[in-house]
C-alpha cells in the first residue's frame, strides 16, 4: 500500500474513525465505509493522531487479524505497535494498582467501589485508562487516603466537592477518591450504597448497580467532559455498561436522559452505545466532535503544552463551541474553592503559614493558566467551528473516495501538512502558531469530509463485547495476544 501524502491528517483521521466504527459493527466495505486498503494509504501521522484522540489501539489490535495488519506499510505497523504498547502499559499498571487497593480495602474494612473504565478493566478487558476512579462513603474517605499514603501514594492534584485530592504512586496511574458521583458533592442516596455489587474479577472491590454505572458514565461524558462524547474508547466502555443492564435498567436510564439538562447529548450517546453493543451502529452522530478534537490536537501538538494547561485549553475550546451555559460551568470550576492543600509544595507551605496569601497565590496561578488557555482556546475554537461548519455545508464525496480531490479544487490547493514531533518539535513562536492554524484551516477547507452522518451497512453478528443486553458477564474481544 502506498501511503497518501496530500490529504491533511485531520481528514485521514476521520477516515480511520469511519473504518473503525465499521469494524466494530462488522460493517460491509461499501461506498460509505473505508476499506482496509483505504486506511492503509493513510499516513502514519494520521494514524498517530487518530490513536491519540480515540485511544482505541488495543481494540484494533484485538480485532484486526495479523495477516491484514501485516499488509500495512511498515510505518503504520510501527505506529500501531507503539500505541498498543502505550495503552497496554497503562492497563496493566491500573490492574496491578486495583489489586493492591483491594488488599488495602480488605485490611481496613473499607467499602471501595470502582467507577467508569476501571469496571471493564477489572473484568479482564484491556483498555486505555487515564486514571483510576474510586468511590467510598464520605466517612471512609480519609481512611482510604491514609492507607494509600502508607503504600507510597502522594498528593498529585486538586480536590473538588465530590472527590478528595488525587493520589499517585511512582510508576502508577493517578487515583481519585470520590465520596459522591454528583458534581456538587450531594451525598448519594442510601439505596445506591445498599445496592453495590461485588466487582467481578477483584475480591474486595465493589461496583455501582448497572443502571447507576451507565448513568454515571453518561453524565461524565455529557457534563464533565463533553469533548470526549463519542470518543471510541468511551463508546466501548458505554457499550460494556449497556451489556450489563437489563431492559428495565435501560428504560430507567432512558427516562433519566430525557429528564436531564443535557437531554439531547445524553439521549444521542445512549442510543449510539446501545447500537454499538448490538453491533448495529450505522451512523456516526459525533463526527463533528471528533473533527474538533483532531483539529485541536493538530494545532496544539507542536506547542507541547503541559497536561494541566492542555486540559484547560480543551475545556475552554469546547465551552466556546457549546455556548454561554457551558462557559459559565467551566468558569465556575475554575474559581471553585477547595479545602485540601495545594499539590504545589511552595504554595502549600505558604498556605499553612499565611492562609490568605496562600489562597491568593493559588487563585493567581489558576488565573494565569486561564489567561494562557484563553489565548489559545479562542482562535482554536474559531478554527474548530469553521471546520464543523464545513462538515455541515460541504457537498463532498464520501470518505472512502480518499484518492479523489474535491470537485473544482485544482491540484495546487491540495495541502501537505506536517507536524513536528518528539525531539524535532521546537518551541513554537506566535507566527508558528498562526501558520499551524492557517495550515489546518486550509487543510480542512479542501479535505474530503462527508456532509451527512457516516452510515454503515452491517451484518447480524455478535456485539463488540460479545454480550447481549441483560447479561452480566461475557468474554471480551478487547483481550488480544498482544494485550
């Protein structure tokens, strides 16, 4: 397969997304679904962008036969291998941490429930995890924190009304101890604690009731991290949660979605995850969010932003795209207070000796980071909006026609984009950022992006996690020989 060099990485990443969703749905390679040959012509940089945004390398590794993978160019095979190793390393580290935490919980008689992606991970399904989220009754929060500190964990983040300050151990993932799943810290109903179920695969740990677990995931993606709605990794976790629910559970969750403030987003996400769980996903309702994420990564990757600053840029970019209400929510999070000491040692020392000065220093650091984030988020949001408008208004060929140019576009307007990486990525100047934005704008303008939702023709096959709605356990195709 000869790799394509003229189309921008964002357009190629969208093509990879369409192919992957078709693979999850056992899609037939029709005119609407890119074929293996199509994605084999995508650049290694586009594959890297896709993996960074979608975090689904382990799923591709599990589903793609070795013979088909070997047909890819060497550069793509290397990119896939590197992404698989990165995700597998985090999955194995998280699984080891969960075993150690389960032992601590048993010894201290602390009821510890695992949230979100940790649930399928504990059942043996390898997937990418950013951190480990735990839930304990408020009266046990400090006891678990002390147990973690005795095991070598240190403070590594801010607290919030619903969770204590994060803890991290060398070589491990960050651990967040939640005392509530509600954004404002409202205590959970007693019935939720009474209905905790043992976590499959890990003695001493618990999980939320199936419908509460699914609902928490939906709220997490529509309210806390709307920029992750539709990310393939999160769709897979949602599909697993759907598979553990009965029809009555799903009906309850659907009613809650219809009554929520983010009704449109929650209903769409639930519907997509249900179709994915059945292996019947025919449309990509989140292509615009995916495109926005690809655009943001394309522009910010050369800047090599610290993770905290990048997260702030991401939140504010999507807040500008979503509207005033979303901006108010992000601003509220920015200025919210916390009783926990600052994770910054210098600021924490000042807080202990001079509380008011310390509090002012903490807020000053936040506002400084906010100013930097806004300087980036405003133009990036404008660029992303332009890109999303192009998706809606363009009359372009389907993504599978990857070798064709947009009608009426002369060859000179095909833009080759490049992105420095690793040690080659220097510290960019403001003109460099402008050039990155301009290149991305031109690339999006003349890239091939399907105007309508991507559609897949599917065959009746087993769902992605090999389980039917209402079942509580099943073998998972996320586990492969390579992890």
